C-alpha cells in the first residue's frame, strides 16, 4: 500500500512543494494545477 501526498510548505519568501517522484506528479498539466491550488491556498489564508 502506498500513500501519495503532495506537501506544500509556506515560508515568508518561499514555497516548497514536495511530491513523490513518479512521473505522473511531474507532468506539465499537474504543475499548472499545483500552481493554481497553491495560489488558492495563499489567497484563502
């Protein structure tokens, strides 16, 4: 059993996104979705 999670760490001047190394997490469409979700997180907080 595997658990695949994406972790976002927000600092003052930095955002770190930690992902599993499987290719499906690193394709362009997923990267665009990550940016959208991260921006949404920032606006909500």
